[in-house]
C-alpha cells in the first residue's frame, strides 16, 4: 500500500509540474504574439532531421525566409519537425517576429505556436488525473475495509 501512495504522489507531482510548465509556455507565447510583427515568408528548403533511433524515419522542418520592414531578409527554421513534411518548398507562410530582434521568429500556425503548451498540458492532465483516480480508488478501498464487519 505504501508503494501505491508513492506512485500517487509522484504522478501527482509530475502532473502539477507539467501543467505549470504548460502555463509558462502559454504565457510566453501569448506575450510573444502581443508584441510580434507579422510578415509573409516563403519555405525555401526542407531540412532533414535525422532520427536518433534506428527504426524511426527522419523528419523535416522548413527553412523559411521573410523580409522585415527595413528590407533585410531573415532566414530561420522552427525547432519542430514532422514526417511527412508539414510544408512544401515554395509555400507561402505567415511569420511572427520580434521587431527588436527579427531573428526571433515563429511560424504563424497552431502547432508552431501552441504545440508545446498543448502537449505538455495534455500529458500533465493525464498524470494528474491518474494520481487523482488512484487517490479516490485507494480512499474507497480503505473506507470499505473499515466498514467491513469482522
């Protein structure tokens, strides 16, 4: 019974920490969007990201360029990648960038902006739900043992 309490505590703690991390990612993205400038970019190349596992396929991330109001051309590649590629070479994409530091740019798409917070928050909710389920299940079992006549 003691090991179940430890598992419940660890899952609950991990869940809470993941939800806190998701909230911080959400706040960071919201702040970035509020101060960002918008531009149209173009996917100029698909960069292959080699898999670290033997049996996994490689993934692809776009290399995007866009112009800032000063006329300077900026190139960037988002940190996320996918298989199959989410973008095609030559595709026009929306870009959000920090006017003070145009190299701090992100694609204007749901997953590129909110994917990290969504995944971390979803996993955190699952961990917390598991811990709460264990808590109520173990509480019901303990209560049933106390109520049982001997």
